[in-house]
C-alpha cells in the first residue's frame, strides 16, 4: 500500500512454507485468552532484566558522536588531531577516515548521504565520533574536535519547503517524489448531490518517539565476526543493514535484542550509531558501547511528521456520504520517507466518490521514521473531526453518522471483503460501555464544561509470513520456545508462551524463551506494524502442534491408545475417553530415548482475495476550563477489534498505552523547531511534554470485541498496538468541541491553542 | 555530561560565603536546577558550593508574628506544613504546584527563588544575549512561553511559583555576605533585564540567600495561588496568579495580585490592586480588576493568549477567593 503499512518489509520477503500440519481453529481455550501476568514480570520489575544499555563487557570503551549544530551546513574543515591527543582517547573517526564513506539513507539504489557526510542537512547530523576509556573522556574529546562549518540557508517549514525559491535540501529539490493521487467515482458529482458539505484544514504537530531507553548499541568483534547488543524492534533488520554497511556476510553479524526500553517505530532500522560503534571497535580492537544522549535521541532517531490536511465531506440528508476529498502535506525531514496520511480516509467509511492527494517534502530536520501507525493518527485527527462537523451540520448524532457509513468492503483494495470487520461492533459496544446516549446530553455549567466525543479507525496492515519458530520439548517435560521476534514491551513473550501452553499443556513457568537473537533464533520481521502476534503466533502454534503430534505418537505406543484419542494436560498425556489412563510427559519412553522433541513451525500464507484489518472506536469524556483552556480527560473507553484476545491483561495494557500516547498526541506533545535557525528548541524531557500521570485518566476501559478471525490465521488474531492509539486524540478533540463549541483544528490542544481558537470563534 | 568542577561542602555559613565569593563559584541547594544547568552547558562553574551541611538554614518556624523559612527548607516541606496550609494556604498551593513530587522533595525554597531562566534558547544550544551573544532568539522566534510584561532585550519569564506568592505576602529575603547580612523585600530581590540582563537577582558575589521571612497577615486575609500549565505536573506556569487579599467587612482593605509566567520577575499587577481597594468583589469588580491587570501588556508574536489567560485567571481566582 505504500502508506506506511509495509515499512518494515525491506523489499519482497519470501513466504515461509505452509506448516506441515493443518491447524484447526481453536474453540474454547484453557490458557489462551486469560488474564495472565507477564512471564518476565519479575525480571522487569526487579531490575534483573538486562537491557542493552546495561551491558558491560570487559575492556569496553565508551563512544560518542559529534553532531552538526546547524540546520544546514557544509563541513569545510574537520580537524580530528586535537581530539586524538586527549587523555584516554583510543579512536576518532569522521569523514575521511575508513568507513566514513559508507552510503546511508538508500532508496532504490540511490544513497542520499553517507555515514559521515560533509553536507549536513539537519541539526544533529553525524560529523565525527570518538571512543575513549570513560564517558567523560568521550565528552571532552568531542568538544575538542575542531569543525569549520559553512552555514547554508535552511527550510524547516513544510509549506515553505515546497514554495519556489526555497533552499534546496537536496540538489534534486524538496519533493520526495510526485504527489500521490488516488481517485474513485465522480467527486464533483458527489459534492453536487450532497445535502451538506463541510470543509476544514487541520494540522498535527511533529512528535518524537522518545522511548525511555535511548538508542544505542554495544559491539564486540571476534576476528571478523561482530556481535551487537542493540536496543531494537528487529534484530534481523539490524543484522541486514549492519552487514551491508560493513561488507560482512550475514552469518558474521550476530544481533541480540532481548530486552529493549521502547521503540514505537523508531527502532525498526539500524542506526548509524551501531555502524559507528563497530568501526570504532575495529579501530581499537576493544568492545565499544555507544548510547545516545537524550538530546541526540530527540534530534536524530526519527519522528512522526507534522501534517497539514484539508478534508471536504459531502453527505445526503440521511447521512450517507456522497463525496470525500482529502489532501495532505507533510515533511519527511532531510531524507526520504513518506509523510502520507490519506489511506484511512479512503477506506474507513463507505463512499463511492473519493479523491486523495499526499505530498511529502524534504526539510532540514531529522528524518521521520514510522511512529505507531504511520499516517493514521494524523488522518484520524482530520477525518474524524470532519465527520463530527458533518454530523453537526446534518443534525445527526456523530455515532449514528458513523454507523450509517460502515463499509462492506476494503474500497481502496479492490473492494475485497474483510475476513472480519469489527467497525460497527466497536462503535456499538464501545458506545454501550461508555453510556454514549446518556453522556451526549448537553450539560450546563460555569467556565468548566464537560463533553464527550467518539472517533474510529482501522489499521492498514495485518501481518503475514515469513515466520519460522522452533519449539523444543525436553525429557523432563519443560519446553524451550525459540523465536526471532522481539518483545518490545507488549508482552510478546508471554502470549507466545501461552500459545505453546495451550497446545502442550505445559505450565508457563516450565517454558523458557529464547528470542530476538540472529545467532540462535529463526528469521522474523521486526516487531512493528501491529503484526507480531498475527504473524508469529500461528508459527508458534504450528511448532507446538508438531511437537504435540510427535509426543502423542510416542505416548500412543506406550499407552496402547490411538494418538488421536490422546490429549495433553498439566504435563501429562491423558486419554480423552478415560481420564484415568494417563502418563507423565517425562515418562514417555520415546522422549526419554531421544532427549528432546523438536517442532518447527512456519507462518502459512495469508488467504487470497480478502483483506484483514483490526478496527477500533474510542470514546472520551473531557472537562474543559474555558477560562484557561485546560483540558482534562476524565475517562476513555477503547473498543478494539483485534481478533482473538490471547491475554486479556496484556491486551488491556497495550490498549491503555495506546490511549496514553494518543493523549500526548492530542494534548501535550510537539517538536518545536526555531524558525530563525531551524534548530530544535525543546530537545529535552522537560520542554517536550510527554503526558504525566496527572494527564491520564484512571478511568480507562478496554472493550475487546474478541471475535476470532479464523479465516486469517490459525490463532484467529489481528494486531492491536497501533489501532489502540489511532483514534484517541480525535475523540478528545470531538469531546472538546462537544463541551465548548470550539473546534481546535491544530494538535495538540494546549491551553494556548484552545484560547486562540476560542478567541477566533468570538472574534 | 556534567563539566568538571571542584566540590566543597562548608560546615559553616561563614565558610560557605568565603567559597561563594570565589569567581566562578555556584551555590548548590537541592541541585534540581543547578545540575541540569551545568549538564546542559548553559554556563560553567569551577566550584560548586554545597549548602547541604548548614543545618541552620533548614526548617520553618513561627516567631513573633512572622513565619521564618530557612532557605534549605524543601518545597515539599513547605507544601505539607500544617502551619502554612492553615495560615497561608496560597503559599502551600504555590509550593504544591512546583514541578513534580520528586523535585519538590529535593528542591529548596532558596533554590526555587534563585532559579536560572527556563527560556529554551537560554537553556538550549543557542548563544543568546544572556549567555554573552548578541541576539535574543526568543524575541523573533518561538516565544509562546515568553513574557508579556517587562521584557526589554531579554524576554524570559521567571520560573518560580513561590516567588509571586511571597511577593504578594510582602515577604522579606535575608542575604548573608562577606560584609554582613542584609534584608530585602522579595519583591526587590529580582532584577529586570533592563536593569541588568546578566543577572536575575540582587545577590552579590559571595552572598547567600539564608531565609525568607513572611510577616503573618491580619486574620481577615485570604490567599490563593492558581497555576495554568500545559500538562498536569513537571511543568512551569503558562500563567500563575498569586492573590493576597485582606478584608474590612465586605470590602477589600488591601489586595496584592502578583503574576507568574508573564515577566522576567514576579509581576505585580498594581493596577488590579488599586482597582480592588475599597470595593466589594462582585463579578463586575473582579472583571474590572482583571482588565486592569493586563493594562500595559505587550504580547510577542506567539503569546497573545497569555493576555486572555491573565484576564480570565485573575477574574476567576478573585471570585473564588470571596
């Protein structure tokens, strides 16, 4: 689709073969679906979990990166000698030293930059790097590097970037490709036939991912083999990029990513820091640790682009949409990526006449990266507020207007049917849990006003092959689950262990997990795109089923009961017809003789001719102090259709996390670039305002639809991470309007923006 | 990274003053502002003089109609003090509005008054006027958080929540220095950029703020502090309003309206004070005082909303106080 769903797939990936055993859909389940705590909860809470930032190796050096302080500049002269002479310094590299020329930001064979490029296109671009015995020596040495910059004209505003005469970020201009236009039906006729038309321009701010654990790596060479401890969402993605950059065979690059402290899309790819650390480690023959200081994370590890979006909607008297027009402008920063947002607008609601246009430009700012549903929260901000306005104009309840336009098919994807479509369910069941009808009644008050709002979404990617997983049953009945996927904090390890437990009857505490290590686990795509569960859990199930089949065959010999009449429960093989006939797994002679049973599971191809998508609808109640513009979110109900729920607790956790992130998008977070210098004004935790506990309501309710999507995969699962955050901000904005009659079109709704919008309305 | 510095922990005030007088020395109370300031490289320091060994600078006590607050008293202690909550609820509110629980536990009253500006250009990688450059980046830049009053050449806003309340209460600051001790009203403790844009307070080299003394107001006095910020905690005021109003029956005998987040110093809205004196605070009078509070405001390109915010907040907080 090219709008952000397939970002984690580097080129066309091979399909894994269909698993050997056909897996029939689960009916009722014993372990899957329950509220179970994380299998690694103790490690995470006690501090025994080792994150890459914690890794300390004998003889290890520390490293840091010198970055360009200007929005746009050319390095005229770089003098590394004084830094080399500093105490404790073991290596200094930059443009002109080996590896500095490594191509970077490559798209279709064209490299837009180099590891160290004299042409610095944004504040924070890498100029040189140092390895030294202590972090303080690194700090001092970085400041001793003398750089002579030619400061160039810059552009950081996306509208200015596309105007003629704007300073070019690249010689080829500031356009990232031609604007992408999509059209169906007859838009002009659709608007002509409309009884009501609304049109408004919305803007969202640029957000940064701001994970708790900064980006970075620890690297060690053993001869020509490189081991990388990386804080990443995808060890295999990092392996591929690092191997390519350094000219190494894949087999010589081992990337380990067991625990990681948050990514949200910013850790789907290899960072320059990993390759820089590897070059420094090679130059010094010492292990090197390179973690970015917080400022660098803000400047150079990705962001969600700001978007300027104009929405025009037309509808008949009864609310049936007759036409929809959506245009979007966004900036990718200095290197190619997509800032498109229109995809959801063309499929969320049924509409025959649609035109969308997406334009992405370069600016002199850090490159954008996928951020939790790339393009979709921005689209929801605009589209769902426009739907609210349309409902107001037609005099129809906003919930009813949405239900009126629930689509039957995926309209932008050949009108294919959905395997399961939960939009209407999310709207209805969410509304019921929220008490929509009751809450919607107007209330009066002084300067503090309460209101409610709704917004909906789907997410454009569902996952699929490849995925290969190994499950190993040891002679004592304990199990090792071996999978390549990262657990980025979502509970991946826990739910996958539940899938194994469901099939093998093994207690969770007897299942150990080996994961996210290119040296010891099987290929998996990065954990992103809300696809880890729907991509990898069927492979886990297939591997467990293979072990089960082998084990039951062995037990059948011993018990003289046909294998198909046996099942596994609590570490025992039990005859279905005669529960008294049982045998401990560890007593199965075949297993004892063999030592261990191994099952290999793969992810079957996705079904053809159908589309799979998770859906959601969020409902928010807010209190707005119209005198001050303070918005307090009082409660949120999030109805999520993500297929079968594997774990009720992690499901709710991830939903709440999405809601919190949505509150940041809607109310507090924005990157501020100084108009006069192009430099970031708020590259710190304090000025870049992530919501605190006081900004998040305790009253959050997750309503899972929990309808297994058995036509899609063998676990009936769809994704959750992204649809849990897409509509939150728009629901809040609609609630603010319901409370006050003030439409705040620009995110985030800070007191300042509310007061400005309120003054404009009066004025 | 923190730059290199010498660390000393004096055992007596006299010793602290001696160290503080060394050029390049800085005072360390709770460190919540100082350490970030040094880490961000806003300015260097060759000596960090910790005051933490000076027990005599800690604690609150009521004495002869005055509340004496040692400079090392933590903001959390102030917020939780029953005496303060009972007699000067506005001061407790101001203390509770500071930063976050962790920072209030560590940050001190003295340090809160001696905070360096929070302007993001000053704190960030910008060689601004205040750091010896030749430009105030905020004047023509991203100035949504900057001042609407009193910004000549440098347009930061004073970051303290306590200071406006203390000014409203007519508090005094005791300063001890190489040539003895002196007392200045907290109102006169702060320095406007037009007077001297290289400093924020009247502290001379070697001088230490040792305590704040609040004359306890007459019984019929009410105080309040209301802060508006972008997020619920760990955020400085967009606008804060400190009120201390004493009554004579139904009528206002005396009022002090002091604003946070609008000027490089705690800003006295003297026009509002005058408008309130002798009147009964009806909604109309509250609105009149609120209007008087914004007279003379000169918003920058991006902060006109602060004028509305001051007007609305003064009006609402006055009415809430009645």
